[in-house]
C-alpha cells in the first residue's frame, strides 16, 4: 500500500524550501503534493518515491512527520471518472477523510489519493468494483 507523508509545517517563508531541499539532497522524487493553510501552521502532504527515507530525513531536521496509508486509485481522466468512483464510496458508506488527485496521462488516466479509516478493507471494495489501486512500487515509479 502506498505511503503518504503528512508534515506539520510552520507557516513562514523558507519552510517548504527546506523540505524540498532535503528531498533533493537525498535523491527523493516527489510524485504529488498538497499544502493546506491552517493559520500559523500548515499541513503538507507528499507522495514520494522513497517515503521511509523522506520520513527519516525530515524527522532528523525536527519536522513532525507521519507516514499514513493512502489508496492511489486509478480513474479515467474523462468527465464522470471521479463520479463513478465516488458512487461506490457512497453506496458502501465509505467516508473519505482527505483526498487529492493528479493526472497520469491527459484525457486517459488520473489518480485519486484518499485517506480512509480502513484502507485495506476499502482497497478490496474498490478493486472488486473494477478500479485499479496502485501498489506502492507502481505509484513511486510513475
């Protein structure tokens, strides 16, 4: 299962640069990112190709980092692609705690990364419904 880094970041100039510089110095490649403003602090969520190394390197600099399981679900990059997946979540009463997406091939494939309460069980539900959930290696090698 894919691992996502959740990094608690002080909201001031240079903090994101420090994070990305650390990734660069450790030859860690980002696959996706999101930053959420929460006042004096924020939350940065990263998908990287070496999550364990990124966790260690950023923690050594004093960042509060958590590795979280995330499902990286392939959807069609067409109108209704996301809707079809969310119908399944709705039908099964699955709550999405957090999500973000990115495109692999324009007008072909996209990925929705979701945090849910029980990712292993929900992975099976999603796959039985015909969707592909990327393994950690597949996601990191994009």
